[in-house]
């Protein structure tokens, strides 16, 4: 689990509540069940109306992207591809069948299996590029759901506040209750704005950022798969992928001399 997302949300909530209490506020003043029902219930309802069920069922996948963490580092993936390039030059691509089928990364596994099966290089590139486009679209769809929730929540908060003020203005017989009732009414606006800017929109941004990283990783693997299929020297494969990684991931892998790969010839 990537703790940065959870820590950010918790820190934001602590900052808001802490600032409120610092100014002498009462915590019970922030806990209003009716306001929470209007804001969160209304937001959930609006999101359900906005998206088909097939996309709503994938909300857990979006949360997994936002709160999960990458299991394979870019450096390890580069080293795996270089190793495969070395084996392919010594023994042929058929020797990669078992190695590729056991690899934990599904995209690299699929690409290498296509190479082992003797698929034309152009077709391999087309298939993997379609996989990349599908992954990009999926991440965009995940983010749009949370962006939508972030747009609806403040509006629901305003609606809750207006409803609360209607109730207040209809009960002016007791002026002593006017101030507390107005404060309760504005709690709905607080819930809507806070949830949008601390939970929904940041999660959408995190999904987009993670999606971009995933696409860049897949593009890196695509270059590696094609290099292995073309029989490129492992030294050149590593240099190409290291250059790609340094520009996309700010990663500069440890350099190795060409002599380290001479045995591949």
C-alpha cells in the first residue's frame, strides 16, 4: 500500500479539524448527521446517475491504483529485459519461453510470449500499443468518476446549506436558536468543499499520475520487447532503456561497460 495517499488525506483532515479546535471550536459542532446524509448521499446518487454500472463496479480498481504501490521497480524491469536479450542472442528467442511465462509483469509476459510464438514485429508492436491505449483509457475512466464526485460534493453542500437556512427562517419564533441553527446549516457546505478538495479530487489526481507512470512503464517495456525480438546487443538494449528511463522517470541506472555483455556474442 502506498502510504502517501492515506497520509495526505489524514493530514488534511487533521489540519482542518485542528484549526477549527484551535480557534475554540467544539468538535461536536462538526458532526452533523443530516448534513453528512445530504452531501455524501447526494454525491453518491449523482455519481450513480452519471455513470453506467459497468464503470461503477470498477471503482475498487481505481482505489487500488490510488492507494496501491508498484510491485516492480523500473531498474528491475530493465535488468530483466537485458537478461532476456542476452539469452536470446546466445540461445534464440525460443529459450525465453519459460522465463517469460514466469515473469510477474503481465505486459512484459504477454509481449515476450508473442515474440516466442514468432509473431511478426509489426504485429507485436500493434498489439502492445493497443494494450497501452486500453490501459490509458481505463485509468482516465477511473479518474473521471472521482473528478465527478469532486464536482458534485460542493454543490450538494450548498443545497444542504440552503435547506438548512429554509428550516432556520421558518423557525424564527425563538431568536436564541438562530445562531446555532445557521452554524449547523453551513456545516453541509463545509462537508462538500472539504470532501471534494481533500478526498475526491486528490484521489482523481493520484490516479492520473499513477496512470501516467504505468503508461510510461509499458512504453519502456514495449521498446525492450522489440529490441529483444530484433536481436539487439544487450549493452545497446540497456543503454536504450536506461536513456528512456532517465527522461521519463528521472532514473539513471548504474552504467555497465560493453565488455560485461561480450559473452552474449
